[in-house]
């Protein structure tokens, strides 16, 4: 029996992580690497479920521990965001669009990282580079990933390459990108069924800012007012999580995709609060700082935090 190679994205999997794993496993299989298996580092969220259902695909198997396993990491390259024991596994490849993190390997590997809006854009170009036709469902989920990660092209992370990829993929899958994108956003914004903990952990990543241990999450909604009734409960969960995981601070971006603004909720110790205020040039009021024109954790929240805590 040949050993499986698990293609897997980050914990608290978002659409780009899940669909990149499925599409890259499909490309690998078409290239003759039959042992590639799509996996997700957790259960899929409402938006991803909507997309997979729409294109007739099942959610991938859940992989939580990489010890002793061959893995291809997609959409992340930081140990803190990867499945447990990733360094005790065998990382054979990385395909990502984030800053270079702390993943290390004992031998040279294929490491493909590009500063584009979504891993889906890179994987679509890998189909092309390999001369492999993109199946309709794969085109649909990669298009969805790009629209999701770039918030329908509004995020500052969006590049011309992402737009060109969506244009090509939409022709293959037969969906109008903006119309389908709005349906996706509606599925994502449906927070009625979500607990405060679901809202905090739905898209949560850990970072180390020069020794300050942080968690930074994001929830995107079409109207921030929908979150107001849950605000106090969310702050409670943030405090509990910071204590349980011994984090110095937790930031949760409550992002209004229509207004293109984020309310940055904060809990943490005094030193972290000072760093947070420095990073965003404001004073914490009622546990938050409101930022206009702020959609991207990767480009607008992580870099200022990194510089504010730099020693
Ligand atoms: Mn991504």
C-alpha cells in the first residue's frame, strides 16, 4: 500500500484552505500522484459548506495530527497554524500566499509562495503550468476561494492575477462571480446559529510578535449591528481563550464587508494594550478601536502589530 500524502490547510479552516486542499489533491491525482488526499484541519464553516454543496463536492476528511504522516501544506506556513505535530510529520510541499513563517524541513522541498490574494489563484496557475484542464467543480471552488479571501476584490491583498484567475475560472464553472460572491457572503454572514465561541474561533490564527503571544481572529458580516447583541459574550470568550492558551492578547476583527471597516476587539495585558494602541494609532474604548478601510488581517492588522511589538 502506498502511503497517503495529506494536502491540508490551516486550523480553523477557511474557504481558501479547504478548497485549495481539494483542488491541489485533484491536480496531483491528475498528474499521477494518486496518494494525494485532501484534508481539512477542522470542520468546514458555513460559507465553505455552501460552496461545496453548490458545486456538488463533499467536505474533506478532518486531519488533526500530522505525526508520522506525509503532508503538503496549503494556505499557511506557520507551525502555530498547522495541524498538531506538523514538525513530527514529513512536510513534502508548501503552496501559500502568506508571509514566510517558521516551518522548517530537513530536506529541500517544493515551496511555492506568491504575494497574491488567495492560494486558489496559485493553484489555478499550477494547473495551467502543468497543462492540466481544470474540472468545472474545481474551477468553481477556486473561484470561490479567491472571491472569499479578497472579499470580492475589495481587500488590499487583491492583485490583477487574482482578477484574471476569477475571470477564467468563472467561464469554466459558469457562475457570475459577483452574483455568486454575494450569495457566499450571505452564507458567511449568517451568524444567528453561531455561539460567541464559534464567532471567535471561526477564523482564528496564532502569532508571535517578538515574544508577545497573540491570537488574531476575524469575522466578516454584512452589517456590524448583527454582532452587537453578542459583543459582551464574545469578549468573555476572548478572555477565557487568552487565559486557557496563555496568550498575552487576543484581537478579533469584526469586519463590515459592505462598509469596508473593522471594529478591532481587544483583550490582553497592559503591555499588549499599549502595543495594540500604538499599532492602530488610537485609544481603546469599550475594548475596541474602530478602523475605516480595514478588511485584511494579513495586510492591515498583522504588519502594524509586528512593528509595534518589535524590540
Ligand atoms: Mn488564503
